[in-house]
């Protein structure tokens, strides 16, 4: 009863009927119905229908793909049966006709077979790539289907809301149709992906079967090509043997005393031997080519298996260890330049053969031979003709053999290029994925027992019996040569140590002496320290080569390799010992505290003497992986090394040892030093923990990169100290020259004055130069040292980038860690772009690099570029400031780009912020723009003396918001930049620093005017701060009731000279006026009181 009523109400709730599927024609018809015009609502309507049209076309494409997949599923059994029949029908290519091939037919058959093999290999590579892509596609199908189903549900919910809207407008109807089309497209795409997922197994089966068929065909074709090449080699050998037989026959017939015939026959014999050698070379090249092709196939299979295992298999320690062993057995990349040089040599040989053949074909060649020996008989001339004919045949065969050799060498080059490419891809893949896999089992309860077993094996005499045998294999002569070389190196080491100490004793008193010290002593000391540290590593190299031989046992070969690895640590130990001698480079030349240097050297020597045996054991175990040596003793040696390094860093940190070069005013470690010491202390401990967990290879590699980074940093510190000492020597030399000039000037003035009273002896130039040197680096050279630190800091950052780029592929796994997604418009379509953890790390690095560059770029530009240019005052500061702003802008845009915020999105935010902040912070923006105008127009510059409002001082800083003025009371006054643009001010030194000073001199009315002017000019001439040009002026400008007023106009070179000049000129002028009894009047006022009250106010005093 209720069913009809319920059905009636459901029919009432249904929306107007619409077509179930929208076609391209339907949407195009709707587009044509839109009236023409540029109104926003019409444009929005067209955009909706255009989107719907694009979605309909995508849906049609998905429908066609779905239909293709459905037909594939229907035809799969027949296709599978067909491929199985093809596989069963494959038969080996018949080689019965090969013995009948000869000459050009054989060459054409070989070329055709090789072309077919290249095509089959290309098809095999395409099928392999298709299978890999299918596997990757199948792995992401489930996630893709889940996302599409979620989008379909959201679209259906939005469509339901649109369906129940009454009195829909044209735009709402367009939105409803767009939602329907999106739903239709999503349904078709989901259906297509479901069928693709369902048919993926069948497609894999067919492709694997096709790959197997191709492999069988390739195997058969390889055998056929081998047969053709064997036939070709047989024919070549037969031809060569015939040529040799002909040459030997002629050799038997040449029984004459004619030197010409004998020489020509010997030449033929040489060509015959070359032809035999060419034939053997071609056969060896073919065999080598076959071996390389097989290696390329194995590497391709290994690469595909490696990808599959890393993608699908569970990562385990056993898998990582096995995979590393397989990768360690891979061949090294072949040096292609050597093969290219051989190809060039073959082409040169071919050119020589062609020239010789052209000479023989030239009739004048025989005549020239006959002119060399004119008494040949007719029989001898006929024999000469036969010799030349035989040589022509030999040269033709040599040309053909050389062409074949060049062809085989070219093929071999292509094969080696493919092999190197496969090796590079495998190593890149292993560095990317295998670097973070454990290579050992973690330390467990069985570790002590395994270590004791390995230790027992290592200490057995039978283990090292191969060592004396390796020495015996070198032979008596080689051992004698090694012994003599060892004695020579030891003698050189002892001699160099004594020479270094003698040299340091000899130059010690000269260091610090202004007249004797020079930078060559520092360079020589550093060079001698380096050379003195070389003999002991050379001894290790000699010992390594003495025990290393091709027939040596693996443990001996590993020990030899470990000795070579130990050369660098030993060299560093000896070099540091030479540098830290009491009169060595660090103490005498760089003025580092002797006690601190001695303490650091003692701790470093203890560390290295403890590390060297551990490093030898570690390097030996790393090369020798049998008997669990690497897993037990090698790991224990590495863990002990990490512990010693961390302890050494902790001891230095407790002594407040700085790692970064700081200014002398800093008595304590900065925050950066604390962070770096924390890194050096904790990194070995983390490496120790990682080695205990089985990540020995990863921990060793990262710790080694950190050690190289520290060594590079110490190298830059040594460079800084060396340049600082050079600067100190330059400053001392300049101070010494100035002191000598000042002393000579004082002595000359003393002789001219001829005064009888005794004078104090002027200080010596050495004393003045030494006094200057005490404050050089803290005051005068502070800016130069700052520039040097900036340049070295940027250089060290570049060095770190190059150093850590070696293991850059190991950190590519960060690409797979997605942090967030951003929408990006690509070809008019919005897509989601993932932002990975690697992008985030690069963004942080860009921020740090930008800040460091912006901080150090001004100093670097001043040191490298600006100081060599003739720039007006203030231009250098403007250039460096604008460059710093550009670096900050580029760094900000690059950082935003790495985070997925491109300029198309950022520009609207920048525009909105600019408008909002422009109104809210207009004064700040006005000051910022004014600062830019100041930098470009340069109305004021750093060092200018200005007067603005009632303030006068010197410009010390020009920032983006305000300018700092230092007045005469040393107060820093902050003036907004806007004031220098909108207000009137005086710049005393804009174009010329010379300023005029006006002084007023008053004398009594009865003074001699000419005498006053002459005395004033004499005082002006004697004043040292007054300029001669412009010419000083003296004018009598006023006559008062009690004085004559003179105006003195003089000029000084700088604003700072105004007050000292005024004081000096006044003193000189007063002295001269008093000497000539010219008085300066005082203003007097007489007051007369008229009236009766005068006597009452001022009664007469009693007499």
C-alpha cells in the first residue's frame, strides 16, 4: 500500500532528466548557445564549458583505452598460445652454407647478422624497460585508485547538491554539467585503471614470453655470427699463409748478391709479419668484443635484478652484505682514451700502407729503384717485379686487415662505452640505496666468541707464512734494491730533520726583527716541514710494494693496501710535529702561545700513536673479508678509533680551543665554536653506535668525509695565519720606513736651527716600528683581516660543497620523503607537486649560504675587485650594498622556489603586502626608498661631514632605514634617511673637503695697520694647517669706537683641522702682537649720571 506513495514522492524529489553521458558534440552545442560578448559572466560560462569539453575528451580517451584492455583480455589466450608456438618453433640458424661463403658474400652476411643482432638487442632493451615500467606502475595503481575513488565521492556529493537546486541559472546549470562530466570522466578512468590492474599479470606474462623468445633468437644469432667470424678468420689466415708462402718462395729464389733485391725481400718479410700480427689482433679483438658483450648482458641483468630487489625485497643485513660483495667484484671502468689512441694508431698505419701502395702503383717507383742499382740482369729485374707485385698484394691485404681492425676496435669501443654506462648506473644505484643499508650483523652475544676465533686465526704462524714467501718472490735483486732504497730514505729523513732544526735555530733570532725578518723564512719553514714529513710515508710505500706481488696471498695483498692507506695519517702526524716545534712555524712565525701549542701537540701525538695500529688493522680488515676479520676485529678497531677521536675533541674543547678564527678581543668561545666542537665530539660517538648496529660502511664513509672537512678547514686556517703574518711584515716595513724618514727630518731641523741647548735623542726607527707592530693587527689592519676572513670563508664553503658532492647520490633517498604538496599550473592545468625532504634541506642550505654570502660579499668584493678600481668616494659602498641586496633577493626567490612557492603566486602576496605596508608603514618605506636614492645619487657618503638642522658631524653608517652621524662629542645620532632627501642640509665634503674658516682680530685704534697685516700674514704662513691654495686673505672690515676689526679668511684641508688651526693661529698671532706691543682693546663704557639723585646714589668717598 505504501509502495506507490513512496514511489510518487521519490519521483517528485528527482531532478530534471539529463543525459547519462555527455558527448563532445553536446558540450560544443552548449558553447555555441552562449551569446557573444566580453561580459565577465559570459566569460566564466565559457570557461566552465571549456573545462567540461576537455574532461569529455579525456573521458573518451579513457573509454578507448578501456576498450583496448577489454579486447586484450579477450585475445589473451590466443596471443599466449601464439607466442608459445613461436617459442617452440625457434630453431637454430643453419650454418651449413657458411663454408661456401667467400669474400664479399661473407662480409655482407656478417653485416646483415650484426644489424639483426642490434635490432634484437634494441627490442630486448625496450621490453625490459616496459616490464620495469609496468612493475613501477602496478606498485602505484592501488594508491592512485584510492585517490580517484575519493575524488569521485566528493564530485558525486557536489553533484547531488547541484541536482536539488531549484530555478538554476545558466552558470549553475554549467556547473552541474561540469560536475556530471567530471563524474563521468572519473568513472571511466577508474574503470580503465581497474582493467589495467586486472590485466597486468597477463601483460607481464606475454612480455616475459616475448623477452624469452628474443633472448633465444639472440643466442642463436650470436652463435651464427661466431660461425661467420670463424669462417672469416679462416679465410684471413689462409690468405695470410698464402702471402707468407709466396714471400718465402721468393726468398728461396733470391740467391744473389744484389743489395736491392735483398732489401726489397726483407721489406716483404716485414709486411708478412705485420699481416700475421694484424690477423691475430683482429681475432683477439673479436674475442674481447664477445667477452665485453657478455659482460654488458650480465651487468644489465644485475642492474634489473638490483632494482627489483631494492624495490620489492625486504631489506636485511645479509642482503646488504651479499650485495656489497657482488658489487666489489665488478670490473673497473675501461679507460676509453687508450682504445681511442689505438684506433688513431691504426688509422695512421692505414695511411702509411696506402701511401706505400700508391708508390708501388706509380711506374716511376720501379725506375727509381733501378737507378739505385743499374747493373741488374733481366732475370733480376723480373724477380724485382715479382717482389713488387707480392708487396702490392701484401699491402692490399694489410689495408683490408687494418680496415677490419679499425671496425673491430670501433665495435669494441661501443661495447666498452655500454659497459661503462652500465657500471656507472649500477654504482649510482648502489650509492643511492645501498649506502644506508647495513653491511654487518649487529653486535650480539656471539660477537666476543667470533672475535676470539678471528684473533686466534690472525695470530697463528700459518696465517703469516705467506709474508716471507711474498718477499722471496721479489728476487734477490729487487730485495737488494728495496733495502738500499730504505737506507737512503732513512738517511734523508734523519738529514732533513737535522737540517730543519738547524734552520730554525739560525733564523730564530731574525723572526720579529724589523730589519732582518722576511716572509721567505715562513715559506721556507713550511716547505721544509712538508719535505721532512715525506720520508716515513715513502718507507711505508716501499714496504707495501716489497710485499705486494701478483702471486701474494690475500692477507698479504690486504696488508700492502693497508700500508698505502696508512701513508696519509703518518704524514699528518709528522707534519704537525714539525709545525709545533718550539721554534717552528706556529710558535715563532704565527705567534701562537707556546704552552698551548705544546699541550695540543702532546695530546695529538698520543692520539695518533694509539690510532695508527687500529687504522692498520681496520684497513687490512676492510680489504680482507675472509674469516670474519672485517666483522670482528675491523669493527672493533673502528669503534676504538671513534672513541679516541671523541675523547681527543673533548679534551681540546675543555681547554677553550677555538676552531674558528676570531678577533683578539674575544676571550671565550663563540656559539659557532661550541656547535662545531659539539659536532666533532658527538659525530664519532654516533659512528661508534652505527658500527655496533651493523652500519660500518656508512659510519666509516661519513666520518672520513668529516675528517677531510676538518683537515680542509685547518688548511684554510693555516692560509689565514700565513697571510696575516705577511700583512704584519708589510706594516712593520712601512712603519720602519716612516720612522727613518721622521728621524732624518728631525736631525735635519736640528742642524738648521743651530741652537746651543741640548736636545733629547729621537727614538730609533726599530723602536718606533716595533711599537707600531704591537697594534697593527688590532687597529690599522682590522679591515684587511676582515676581508681576508670573508674570502677564506667563502672559499671553504665551496671546498665543502666539492668534498661532500662525492657522496651526493647517497642522500638522494630524501627525494622519496614527501613533506607536503603544492599546487602548480602546468599547461593550464593545476597539478599537485610534492615537496620532498631533500627540497627542504636544500632550502635551509640556501638560506645559510645566502646569509653567509650577503655578510661576506662586501669584504670579498673590496678585497678582490673594488680596491683595484678608481672609484669616487662612496661608490664602493653603494656597489657592495646593492650587491648584498641582490644576493638576498636571489637567495629568497631560490628558497621560495625550492619550497614550491613560485613567483606567479608570490607576486600577488608581495603586491598585497606592499600596498598594505605602504599605507601602514609609509614612513619606514619612505626611509627605505630614501636609502636607495642615497646609495644611487650619493648626496652623502660615509666619511662626509654634514650639517642638518642643528646637527653637525661625520657620516659613519648608511643603512636601509637611517643614517648614523657622529658629532664632535663622539655621540652617535640616528637621522632618518628621509631627512636627507626632503630637507635642506649642508655637505661640507661632497665635492671638495677644503673649507674656509673666518677669524676676527681686534686691535687698538692707534695700532699700525700695515704692521698688523704683516704680523697676521706671518702667523698664517707659519701655521702648518693652513693651505697655501686657496690664498689666505686679511681685510680691515670695521672701525669701531675702540678698535680696528680685521677679518682673516683661511682654508683648511679637512673639517677636523678647523679647531686645531684656530688654536694654533691664535697662539701665533698673540705671540707676535705682544712682541710688538700691540694690545687688544677691551670695550669700555663711561656712564654719567645727571640729576640731583646722583650724589645721593653715589656719595663721595672720604679722602
